[in-house]
């Protein structure tokens, strides 16, 4: 028998069922190690490459993980999304899985229903979760496993990977308080999203625990862009009692905040301290700023890698449906953070 045989021929050669051969090649633990070794050896010998349709027929799996985004946004223009997607696809490829990126042309519900009806994906990754996100119960009803990048309130058991947003921003505020700052602004993300709520909670708790106020005038929320960071920071600096420090929810917000500070004739570090959250994206490096930015840090690329691993384990039955991880966040001190001139 020559090389490049199909699944049926490989199974006949080994004296095994097609389902057993397919499950062995996909690492299922219900196939003995001896059988898996036999199957892999024969697959290498005959240069076997599984046919996608045969794989799906034998295993009931599509071999794909899905991610859906609104059609009014182009996620490939968002460096955060592209770094996350890079980690997701790299990790999925190592598990011999594909990533299906789909635009939602009507409603999110209709898009997920189509994925379920067509059997296009074995699991879905949910990004940018709202505080209460209807996608989690919907996917549970549709019978599609999901992994949330972040956290959301849901009575349904679900998998997620998040960073300790509350702890990170509490620690950032505590650092500034320890340096003598008493008026600390928060340039936050969209208040509808769970991460922004957690970050506000961390900022607020640090201030209140230190006996300080957390006034609304120093608490700004919007999408995390240069423009929004500029506008929110400029508003705080125009207040009767402006902040001596600001904490920003992203590097992009911080770029705008720094621009607003300079336009006000102030010097970052000596006049006003800045801390930003750094997702480790490749396009903007906080250490390259002038002065270098103090940051809370967690790699979004690594998060994408781990989420693909969790999704693959859910599909293969190697992880519980409520597999949940919360990663600690590093705090990296740089020159943008100093004691205030006037506490």
C-alpha cells in the first residue's frame, strides 16, 4: 500500500475502527497508549494527513474554535485584538485546531445560532464581556462550550481566564498613596464592561481605605483610545482641585493622558504622576516613553495562548466546564511616578 492513504485505509491497515484511529490521533485518553503509538507510527509511515470531513464524521468535532465580533468594528485594526488573536491562533495550531473569526452581520444571538446549527465550531471564545453578558447563557442553551476572556456575572457554570484587575488597580493606587498623592484620577475603560468595574473597585477601595475621597470628577470612563484618554484627563486637570496622579486603563488611554498633561504645561513625573495598564502589545512600549511609564502588566498574547488551551481541553473533556483562572498582575515602577510637589 502506497503513501497518502485515507482514514479508512489506515484503519483497515491497523485492524482498528475509523473512530478509534481518529480518537488516537487526537489524543483521547480512552485509547490506550500502545494503540496510540501504533496509530502514530503508521500515520508517519504512510504520511497520513486527516481529511477534515472524515475527522468531523469520526469524532463529531469540527476542529475549530470560534470568535465573533460586531460587523461595525474591524478588530484587525485593534492592536489589543490582534495580539490576543495571535496568541490564540498560535496555541490552537499547536493543538491542531483552527480559529474561525466571524463577523456578526445582524445580532450576536443569530450569529451564535448559525454556528450551532452548522456545527462550525466546537467551542467559542467570548471577549470584552459585559458585567452581565447574555452570550454565556445563550451558548449554554445552544450546547456550545465557551471560554470568557475576562469575567461576567452568570449563574451558569462557564470557563474564564481573567487578570486580577481589582487587585492591580488597588496596588497602583496604593503605590501613589504611599508616595504622598491624595488626589488620584482614574482614566478607565467602558463602564459597561466587567474589567472596568473591577478596576474602579480597586481604585476606589485603595482611596477609601486610606481615608481619601474618590470623587466623580476624578473618575472617568470611555473606550480606551488616545482621544478618550486626552479628553478625560483634560477634564480632570481643569477641575478646581486637579489630580496629582492618574491611573489609565490602557497604554492608548495613557498616550492621550500624557498629551493632555503636556498641553496643560505640566511635566509628567515631576508635576503629575502617570500609571498605565500594559497588555504587552508590540506596537507601543511603555519603557520607550519619555519619561518611561510605570505600569501594571499582563501579556494579552499569553492570555490568548492559554484561552486556546482551555478551549481545547474543554472540547476534549480534559477540563471541567467551569475551569476558571485569575492571573496576578505585575506592577513595574518607572520614572513617570514620583512623589507630588504638594501632597
